[in-house]
C-alpha cells in the first residue's frame, strides 16, 4: 500500500493527563496525527484509550496538557465546537436516530449548516429552499459513496449492525470533517464487514482527504489499515510506531501477553 500521508501535522496532543478524583486515567500522553494519516490507539482494557478519545473530541476537559487541531487549541472547547472545527467522532455504541430513515439521519447531521431561520422556513423563502436542496444533494452524495442509496428510506434501526455503522460514518462525513475519530468501528462486525470497513477507511482518506484516528481491538484490522499505532497501558503510552515496529516490540508483547 503506497503512503498517502503528508508532512502536515493536523492533530497535536501534548502531555495529556486526565484525573478522576484519585484516579489518574491518562498520564502524559503525546501524539500527532498527520494530514490524511490513519493513526490507531490500542491497548488492553482499562488502558485509557477511550478517555484520550473523550478528551480529544471535547467530551472531557483534560486535567493537564494541550490538544490542537490545525494549529488551534481545542483542549477545553465543548464537543459541538470541536465538531464545527472539523473533528467528528463515532461511538462504540452506535448513536443513530433509530426511528428516522437513513436519509433523515444524514439531514439531521447538517442542522448547523442549514438555514434554520424560523420565518424563512415557515414561508419557504428561496434561501431556505436552496439550503434544503443542498442538504438533500449532500445526503444523496454520501449515500452513494457508502453504498447506502437503496436503503435511503429504511428506518435506521431496522438495518444490520454493519450497515448502521456505515450510516454513522456517512453522518460524520457529511459534515466535511478533516479528522474522523472512530471508536471501535469493527465491534460487532462479521469478517466480511470488517474487510469492507478497512476498504472504506482507506477510501475516505485517499479520495476524500480525511485523516482517521481510531481505537480498535481487532488486530488484523489495525495492522492492515494503520500508518502508525500508539500502544497504551495503565493510562501511559508504551510505544508509537509502524505496525511492524509495534508487532515486534517486546514492551507491547509483554503488555498483551504478560511475562513469566
């Protein structure tokens, strides 16, 4: 696989720590994600991976450290502001509007970009109608890109787990992110769906220029798609490297397998 990353740093996390009362859940994590890079965070359960994700995406305010996106600090901004700046995420537990159709889920995701002026909407003024058409056009585009067009009018909750995952990623991409955070995207997927997910992630960064930061337990997916990997244990970083470097690192092997 030919690399498609650039030398431009998109996300910079510096000396990140997160304390919950007496528990230091994340301790001194630093990482950088380059433009169009696929960067993975792995580690045993309880390693602090999700806490790092929650700090980066604005759901937690870190105790110490800084996080910057394209050079601008986002460390203590709320999640909706972080999303407006081009960083969006999925969750381990899919959070679609299950009773809405697939296309309605994609329209809801664009509420910040639509002209929501009450008078314009009630009177169906040209500006509102134009914004409404553009939102539908964007939804149609991403349904096509992710192979969901035939399911546009199905209720999201009636789809298989793998298809719901795909709708969730489409809902993120319709907001035009620069960095997409995927929280265990392969959870609950069968082998065929995992292979399709790997192809989709590669397509998003190659054809749409998005960088991807993911947490995942499926090692075959991680090793097959990642440019670089951060391994964590007990809230601390162990090693950052390429898949080959991580695969053969004694500290990583010890963290996963223990030692006699």
